[in-house]
């Protein structure tokens, strides 16, 4: 076929353009349209083309000069992207302003800024580029940070086309990582034009590196890169119960960018109409860490999805329920108690009395702010089971004095008195809700100058009872 004849490169390139145009318009526009209606779909994708116009691009590569082949293919891509909704483009060029003998390591310029309907400007600029100077890759990447206007919901992507490696002593890997850590761009794409395979490791740390070893490979490489840049990838999160089945659900999940730490998505885990974990759509260019907001939370340090492949993210998340109920009618209805992992002091949760909360299966310690405090240790939460704690009904004790004074309340534990509260020194009549048990109260009038005026009384508290203790 004529399109495979190297003596007729323009015909071959034209047919490739038509193929790429058809592929991108049909495939990517359908995906972008559907993504905007999907949970986690992309709102706007911004692609910055960083184009090598250094002196080495004047060399021949099979049928033509490298710069001619690269620019013609890129113009075809620009034509295709021009028709897609929610995609913006920009063009940065390096190595085109100063001759190579000047060794200008700042020879880079944003030639066409991001805008709507700017494809004609990019095409025009590409057509008249002439290879000239050095290859300041690191500096060009560093400057590209300023090329993306502020946007809270955009995907910023760099696609670099080059035939060489860094010539100015910069560190493209460090610059690329900084761009990603700061959340400015996603992991860049680098398309090599006939680059020595030995240089691959030089670019692997910069981003996704694709080497077009032959001119005929350039089309496929561009197609892969554009498809990866524009498409989401399906995934599902399987929250596994004790039987290793994905039955747990209805909990929020936060996906963070692994490098920048920024929140990328919040999804409440959902079962679809078939009873399976619902499908999510994630960005394959982003590495995530995932926090599942169970109690206690589940952390997945690294989550990666593969472009074009449905990814299952599975983790153990067996859960049961815990509730605390007061015995009878009490003012405990508004009380909150503390839940901790067994043997630890860090608070996991403040749970309200009468509410039922879900926890990962395991053992917990509970603290109830009653008088005195109720401390329960090693309470087990089992799979799909409700563990119920009943809080004894308190008694109401009224302390009566003839004058203000200083008093303290103690619970009797064996031979020891354990302090639990002080009486209000400003009051002569005060009532407290106290748990059933044996107590001692010690009081001395505030105006007394005699230690022997101290009053000590023992009393019992029964559940639901009311009693008075006279301290005189």
C-alpha cells in the first residue's frame, strides 16, 4: 500500500492523522461525556505540550527531519483534541530562541497559553518552529508550573516530545516530583523520538516514558498517551467481612493524592442494585492513599489503578455494633461516653447513649462520665452483632448543710476511700445523680476555725432512689 511507502511520507502521515482523529473524537469524546456524569469523572483536562525544538531535532529520522515528523503528528492530535469538550491545550517550546553555541539553558517559552478555541494558534506556532539551541528539560518543566492558571477541579497534564536528554545540568526527576507533590500537575508523559534505549532510565523517574523507536511507532505512542490522559479507569472497593465477603458498606472513603496529599475524592461506599460494591471511576495517572472512615479508620498506604483495567481494591473491614442503654428513665439520655481501643488511652470516638454505632470487630474500653465514672474494659464487638451495655440507673442524693463549706464525696472500695467529687462550696443544698453503691461524704463548715467541726457520714445509694444526707 502506498501509505507504507517511505518514498511517500506525506500520504502515510495524512492517513495516520485521519485514523488518530477518528479514534480520538469517537473514543475520547464518548468517555469524557460519560465521565462528567460519573462519580469521580473529570470536569476539565488541561494538556500542556512541551515541544523540543533544540538543534538535534533538525536531524533526520527515517523519512524526514525529526521536527517535521513530530510537529505533523502533534498538529493531528491538536486537531482531534480541538473537538473535545472540557479539554484545553497550551504549548511550551524549548531550544528554539538561541543558537546552540550560546548554550542558553533558559531557552524556553510558553508560546500559546491555555484558552478556549486556541488550537489554531498552536498549529500556527508549530508550523514555523525551527530547531536551534540546547535541551533545558528540567528548566522547562520548572517553568511549566506557571503555565497552569488556578483551577480547583482541573487535571493538569504535561506531554513532552523530545529527542534528547537534559543538557543543562538540571534534574528533571526532582522537578517532576516537586510539581506532583505541590499538586500542580499529574505525572508527566515523555515521548522520545528515536532515543537510545539506554536513556530510558533517565526518563522513568520523570514520568510515563514512551520511546518511539521508529517513525511508524509514533502514531501508536501518541494514541496511547492521549487515551491515558483523557480516560478514567473503573474500580471498586471491596470491604470484606469476617467470611472474606464484600458485604460491608455505607461508610465514607477519602482518596488522597499520594504525593501532594490533597483530597481527590470522597465517596460513601455503596452497593449497586445487584448487591455488589458500586463502580467508581478513578484517574489512572494518580497514585492514591485511601482512608476508609470506619471506627477505627482503615488506611491503605498506596492505591494504584491501571488504565483500561477494572481494579478491585480490597481490605478487611468486618464490623459489628455497640450501644449503651440507660436502665429506666434518667438524665443520662444526653450523655456521651468515650470509646478506646483496648489497652490504649487515645480516644477513638465519643458515642451518645441510646445511639447504635458501627465499629470494626475487636475489643474496646469504655468510659462513662457518670458519678463515679464507669470504666468497662475488654468489651468485644463481633461481626454483624450488637453488643449492648446497660448503664445502671442512678439514685438522687441531696446534701443539706446549714452553711457554706468544704466537702468531698468518696466511694468505698474495700478498706479504701476513693475520691470521686467535691461538693459546691457556695451551696447549702445540692443534689447529685450517683451510681448505686456505698459512699462517704466529709464536710466542714466554711466559717469554722476548728478541725473537729468536720462531719463524716456514710450512706448507701440504690438505683432509682431519692435520699437526703444532712451534714450538721
